[in-house]
C-alpha cells in the first residue's frame, strides 16, 4: 500500500449485498457482488465515511435472521 503522504489515488466506498463496506481504487473495475456507495476521494475520506455509516458489523442476513427470531 502506498504511503499515505504520497498516495494521490482516488478511492471509492463500496459495499456488497450483505452491507459490508470496503474501499476500492476508483479507476479499477469493481469485483463481482460489490457496488459503489457514492463516496469517492482520498483514502482517509473514504475510511471516515465507512466509520460513519457502518455502525453494525453484522452481515445483513444475520441482522434479518435475528430480527425474525426476536434476538437482539
């Protein structure tokens, strides 16, 4: 990974169907199963966005299953 001081790349925030987030180089094609969330910019900007929106680390399928069974 490039040193943050010299990393001039543009990144994008991506997420999958399980609502798990990551960052990806904006100039690369997204891997299967991932889509752009809408945020692009410096690495730290993208990481800050993920920290802001990804408050529940459980996969979406687990959250749904727990809601159906009445588990916390």
